[in-house]
C-alpha cells in the first residue's frame, strides 16, 4: 500500500468508531462513485494485485493457460456448491481439496477460456501428466496436488487490502458509519471461502481473458506487455500526481520522463519467463508498434493499438470491479 494510503488510514482513530454499529448496505453505484473520485489510489492497489496474481500464476506452473484451466475448474466447483446452498470455509475446503466435476469436457473448457480445442486438450493432458488432474470420460478430478499449488492465501490478503481501503473511503465520505480493517475482511472471506471465491474467480477469469485476447490471445505476450505497463504505472505512482480517471490518467502514464523503461533481463526476473522467450515476444510487440526500445535497450509501452484497446477495458473495469466488490461486501456483511 502506498505511503499516501497508509497515512490516510492511520489518520482514523478506531477508538472513535462504535464497534456495535451495524454495517450499512452499500450499492454498486456508491462504490463506483468512490472508485472514480479516488481513482489513482485505488487503481495503484488494483494494479499491484493483478501483477502479483500473474507472478504467482506463472511461478506455480510456468504456464498461464494451464493455471487458468485449473482456476476455472475451481470456480466451477465453487459455483456448484453455491447453487446447492453449501458454503465451506478455507480450512474446511482444504481438509480435502480434491473434488470431481461431471459433464465438463474439452470443448467447454476451450470455449470458456478462449483456447483452441487442440491447445485445451494438450494442456489438460499435461495437467494429467503432472498429477494435477485425472480425466475419466466426462468427469474431471482435481487432485490434492492442485490444492497445494493453488491455496490462495496471498490472493485473499491482497484483495482484502483493496476492500479495506474502499471501506475507509466510504467511511471518510460518510457513506457508512463504520470502517473495517484488512484483518476483518481476511477473516470473513476465509469463513465464507467458497461463496466469495465463486464471485471473485468469475470476475478474475474474465478480467484476464479479455486482456489476453488483445495480446493475440498469447498469455506470455500479455504478461510481458502487462509488466511494461506495470512498471510505467508504478513510476507514475512515485510522482504522486493526481489525475482524473479518464483520459488524463492514461496520458500521464506515457509522459513520466525518460526513466520509465526496463530491459529484457528485468522483465524476465519480474515475470519468471525465460529471457529468450521475453526477447522473442518483445520483437512481436515492437513490430506491432506497441512498444519502443531506447538507445539503452530499455523497453516501454507506447500508445499503440494494444494500449488504446486496453484503456477502453480499463474504464469499463471500474464498473465491473465495483459490482464485484459490492457483491462480495453483501456476502461478508449480510450472509
């Protein structure tokens, strides 16, 4: 969390907040308005969260498409539990995280995750070879080994940081009568783990896939381009310039001085993607006029088609994320 946010949160005297005050129902519009009015600070937290998600995903399997398949299967299992009005806590679920999914086939996975049938089939076979999945006709079993790879402690912690900050902003602007700390959200998400994760993973899978599609449907290309954007956005954060969430913000990302590029080795270190692969993908982005390499072999994003399309998604994401936070808050406070 950046210093500005830390200082803001520390300004609250929790002793002055009545712990017996019941929670206030917050509409999606309330959260959307808060997001727009405090775009810089919320979005920095969100970008850090998303980049950490991709780092964790690649680190765990060295293949983002395989990780997406696994996350999709978890999401389907959590949705099945929700439809049966069953809720499991984090601890209850991971006592035995092995589960079966009936009637899920390769065609469905390929369509939902925007993979070709051949790619989906190959990735599932690799997951079987890894001992993560067992496929038997129309049933897919997700094994204990998958549970060890995918236990989302970091995800819960990072997303709770966003929920905490939104809670504080709502309290500061007198939309609610009480502010809730990160530890509260972590506890509540863990208590209603499968119900909350069903909502969150539905949002997260869609967030990743629509952006991957802009990068020629290439997961590694998307991750590398995202790494360059992350670097420039974090550099902008250091300037502490406050910009409106629409056009001015994205313009400022591309006008932050000369020290905004990173080299291929740094990209490899940040993403975990091998350097030869990074260089090959950077050449693709360069041919598409989406990146620029300076005389010091430092790369940064330019306002090409990829960023133009990405910015449209960025603006739409304010509504999508606000809706997701609203749904999760309703579960946390009123279930």
